[in-house]
């Protein structure tokens, strides 16, 4: 069975994480995603654990794609990509504003070749404003959108970064959804469009529902930190750490029973959700003291029996063997003829009739040059000349270690 995006072709001119992960999601869902890179390859090819010339970070952002390594500074290389544009449904780029136009692949040029293409621009800060021309990495967005302040140490007030690149990956998901929405709109109206999104836009919207909604009413703003739901619900037990949270009255009753503290149910400080919210620090101190008296597995069993949301704090290695992860088959192992067994998470969205699947591991640089150019009508001699002239580049796998 084919994926839901089978038959759509995507030109991927993105690098790093936000753009590549967005297009990888489309590739897993069946789109023919052609990743275009400069002759030296993009930076992520040099980040992470190396296996025969394939970096682990690049693999995890670029599976299911094909690779075309071409020198866009050469007229012949630009001609190849412009010819490829004529076969594509989507073009995605995440260069700083203005750079793609200087490369000769701006929207006006591309749309002259393919009028109905969905043209997608991912940026750090948008097309205008004091930051628009600046380089961007994930921590810069965490700083600007308020996320670092949300993560502040509760005792010292010192802002902290989240130790995973939330803005990059959230932008990727937002971009993938926007691309499919634009394709749907094109199918219904016949009109293609330019989709623009920035990491900063994405993260402000992402944080708003529970972290910034106190700012909704102009002139009646509250302190967003006071209404923030994201509490540090990590508790030490006798032999490790767990998380547990009681929001409803029934959950609070269950937690009190599991902790053998029925007196807390009728305590005026904690009798209602509002009271528990107002006295959150004191409630957490009491529950932390009680939880510390128990072993993790025993307490989780008691809490689960009373329908209290809870879980052990797993290491990343522990995740691989977690019963729930294994039951849902979230992590797959694929046998690759070059890389050997490769572990990857399966596509999260499960389509009943048109399943998304990991179709192949990430391509080595320029691995699909010949096939892609043949599809465009280039002959073998033409491909060989472009290769000899350095316009096309390929980097095969490195020899296996003996």
C-alpha cells in the first residue's frame, strides 16, 4: 500500500533540523522528497555518531528521502534544479530572507517554471524586523519566545533552556501540517500559494494556551507564571524518581489513599481544585515527603489502581525496553544493507488505509544523482560530464571496519 502523499514530489532545500524533519515526515507519508545539498553536504552530515560515513543526526532527520548533490553556483547545476522544479509540487527552503533569491530560486523564478507549486519558506524570525537577517539556533528562539523564562529555576529565578530543541522540532511539525494544508487547498481551488512560517511565530503560538493565556485580556493581564500548569512534578522515591499528579477531586482522593494520608482529603488547604492550586507549594512539599517513603514500583502500582496519573522517570536507554513502548511498537529496527541494523521511531501518525512507513534510511550524499537526472531526461554522457566537471558530487559509503 502507498502512503497518503504518494504521487507528490517535494524539493527539499533545507538544512539542519526544522526543515529536514518537516520534509522527512512527508517522505515517510509517501512523498518523493529530493534533498538537494551543496557538494560538501550539509552540516548535519558531520554531527553525531558516524557509521560508514553516515552521521546519526543526519539519518534521524532525513530518512525516506533521495539525495541530489549539485553545485548551484554553477549555471549547469542551477539548470538541473530548475528543470527539477518543473516536476515538483512543493519547494521548501529555510535560508535567511533574501538568500534564496540570490541563489536564483526565489518564488518569482520558481513560479514562472511551475505556476502551481506550493512554495514554503521557513525562517528563524520572519521576513522583517530587527532579527530577521540574523543567524538563528534553537536557544535563541527559546530566549525570545519566553520558554527560557518559563523554565526558570523556582528558587533562584534563573532562566534555563530546555535540553532538547523544542523550537526546531515544533516548527517542523507545524511546517509539515501547513504543507499538507496548502496541497489540500490547491486540490480544491486550483490555486497554489507561498507558505511562510518562522520558528519565533511557531513557539509563541505553541506556548500560548497554558503558559501565556493570562495575557489574553488587554488591560486585565495577569502574571503568566502564576497560572502556569507546567509544574515540576518529579518526586524522589526510595529507589529512584517518579512523576504523579492529582488535578481532579477523584485523583486527589486516590493519591491520598495511595499515600495512606486520608486526613489530607478534608484538609481545608486541599479540599477543592482551587485550594490545591493556591497551596501548591505546600501540597507538593507534603506529597514529596510521603512519596519518599515508598519504592517506585510499589507506589506506581498503588497510584494506578486508584486512577492517579503517574509514571516512572525513565532514562533514554530504559525507554527502549519500556512495556508501553514495546506494546505500541514505537521503535523499529531496520536492516540496512550498508549500515546494518538501524533503530528508528516509526512515524507517529498511523493511517489505516495508506500507512506511513520508513521507506529507506537517509541517503548518502548524491546517492540518487544518476536516477534523478535520468528522470529529467539527462543522458548517461551528460551525467558523466556534470560529474567530471564537479557540478554533481557523490560520496559513497566508507568501507566497513574490519
